[in-house]
C-alpha cells in the first residue's frame, strides 16, 4: 500500500506538478480511502523525502559495487559517480524538475546531516587517499560536501532550463574536471613565473 500511494503520487506530480496535487487526488488515484494515506505518510512533504532517500539509496548501491573495484583510481570512481547521477536525472527529467523544486522549497538540503550529505564522494576520496592519489592534507568530508553542493547547484540549474540545454553528463564531467584540476594555469615543472621586471628585460 505504501508503494501504491507513492507511485500514484509521483504519477500525479509528473502530470500536474507537486503544488497542484492534493492528498485526495493521490488516494483517489491509488483507489484507497483518504485516511489510508496517513497510515503511511504524515504529510505530503514526506513523499518528497521518500523520493530523495530512494535516490540516495540507489546511488549508494551503485557506488558500493563500483568502489569494490579497488584498482580503479579516484578519477574513474568519481566520474562513474557523476555518470550515474546524470543517468538517474536524465531518465526522468520532468519528475526530477518537479521533485527537486519541492525538495528545495521544503528546506530538505539544509536539514541533511553534513557528514551524510556527500557520503558517496567522501568514500571515493578516502579510498583515493589510502592509495596515495589524493593529497593527505585534504579533508575528505569537506571535499565530498563541496562536490555534493556543486552537483546540486548544477542539477537545479539544469532541471529548470528550457529548450536545448547542455546534457547533464557533459556538465557534470566538466564540473568534476574543474574540481580535480582547479582553474588556475600553473607553469610547467613548477617553474616560477617571471616578474614584470624580468619580462620587460626580455622584451
């Protein structure tokens, strides 16, 4: 019955939006009495929480299998994680748009436990540190949460875009590249940059 109500709710959210969907409509679609809803969900917002939790569980299951391949380096693991996230969202873009907006409006991103929010990214970074691929002075939780926050910001912008937007796979891959390599251009072999006086002397 729980799944029946949940599935009926998601169908209605995708068809007419979260705000315009009522509990009465959900129970009518599920063909159950209105009171039955409250045996499984305290309020309509709990459907949003369930959706977010299922997405997290799905990603965790996927990355459990990925991280079992210990020969794959950190870049490969993080790319695989971003690719999975893109697949999840692109497969149901309309629903993602509706549910993500409702999730943000309900304040769910601010209610997540900091250590839990970027758990998958944190695990990949910790594994990379153990292999010597990630700098030892990097805080895995901070780095994981930064990746999570960047992902959510990009996802929200992508989900709200109209027309022919850049594929989410492409955007997430670019986000990861910038995160791993930075945005500054450093001289090769660590050579010091010439001072303005040295540059003027050469010219």
